């Protein structure tokens, strides 16, 4: 198992393709300049001592050296021992609404993106709990099963978009039912479901689903994203807003936050309802409630001992940079002698033919 102590330093690898682009541009510029310089045969004779292959080899060594040093700079560590670690926490499933109404921008930058940002910050703070992700619109799907792999949770979270579920709508009830099936274990406690939505449910009976889930020991909290006054749903094409979503009569559709419905779901689920705003996403309030829940013990396998491996990457990087510095752009002497003999033979043949 490999991890990086400073993964943000890996962004410096962008310098590698930039150097490659500069090299290609310089080579093309040099060819154009030589063509303008004079007769091509004469130019080749004058520059015959310059190797064509060595600059490419030097570039490869330079890019390898820089890449390895940047990787070493981020301090890669290797896990050396895998063992089961006992934890005490709560199983948390977050059900995120990905219907088109979540594109409304009454919560900046929009409802869905703000919710994803809040969930990402929540994952960063998690230590002993387990987390799962469910996405729902007209139907509900498991995006990530219950896990302690928080890096995987953030990765799956980043892929969530409003167009990932073809069936539009807001089926909160099916999300609750799917979450109930997705929790691990038969114990009727230590389980919390956080539903993040604008609450405009038109598909099923979320209150009845919440009541059944509560009977199975699942605490349901709801967070409302949006404005009760409503907001239009922007329509984008190629990243540019072109219009707002309209109904069949050509009227702009306003999507409104259904606070009453979400309050009822939270009440039936024995949880709490919080309305998100531009200044407060509501997750901290919910997590403070979850933090007071009874914890359960569970084991998870993970690497417990990590050793630094940056020195190997730095040494290899310096080695390739040293090779790059030692290699000259001039042809080797024995190659020049071969070319010289070849040129003399061509001259002799030319003289013989003229005689």
C-alpha cells in the first residue's frame, strides 16, 4: 500500500508536459531558422558535428529526473504491515439528490455542488465512523457501499452529477428503502441516514419509508438545500448557460424547497431537519447529533506501519539529471570518423567519375 504525505506536491508534474511542448516548439523553430539560413546541403555540412539523437535522449533523462524528484518531494510511503484495527463509530449513509432541480443556484455555486463540498469536508473530518453514498432522482442507486476508505468516498463523490441517473424526479422514499438494505449488520442501532435534497418529492411516500426505517433502528436526518420562494433551473450547453428549464407551456419552472415534507421525514425518522444556507450547510449540526449516538465496535484491515520511500525516488531522479548533464549534444568522435571516411569515399568516387 502506497500513500503520499504531501499529495498536493504532485501537481508540480504539470511541468513535465510543458517542458516537452517547449522542446517540440524549439525544434520546429530551429528547423525553420536553418531553412532561412542558406543552402540546405551547406548547412548540413556545417552542423554535421551536432547529434540528432542525443538531444532527445537528454530530454528523456531530464523529464525522468524531474518526475522522480517531484514524486520524491511528495514523500511516498509504503505500508509494511496489514492488520485488523478495532474502531468504535457509527455507520453513516448519505443520500444525495441528483435530480435536475439540484442545479438551481439559490445556494451558491448551485445546490448540488454546495452539497458535494459539504460532504467532502465532512469526510475529511471522519476518523472512526464508516460512510456510504446513495444517489437518487426518480430512482435510487448505491454509489459507494459502507466503507472506512475515505479516499474512495471522496473519489466517488467527485463523480456525482445530475445526469448520472436517466430517470428524473425525486424519489426520497426509494432512497430510504435502499439505505435500509445497504446498512451492514442486523443490530437496530448505530445507524444514521442523512438525506440531502430540496424535498420536492413526487414519486412515493417518504414518510412511510422513514417510519419503517426508524423501526429498524435507523435515525434519519434531512438537510434542505434551496429556497422556499423557488429558483429557476439553469440549462447549460458546452459549459455555457443558454436558458432556464421550462414547462410544456413555455413557462420558466421554479423549484422550491419543501421544508414541511423534509421536517415530516425527519420526525418520522426520529432525527433532525436543518435548512442549508449560503453560510451554513447544516452538516455540522447533523454530525453533532450523530456524535452523541451510541458507538459500535468493528474491525477493519489497514496498513499500520508506513516507511518513507522518498530517498529512492530522489536518488533515481538525481541520477538521471546527472546523466543528462554529462551527455553532450556533439556527435561521438568515432561516429564523426565514420562520417569522415564516408565523405572521403564519396569524394573519391566523384573524382574517379569525373576522370
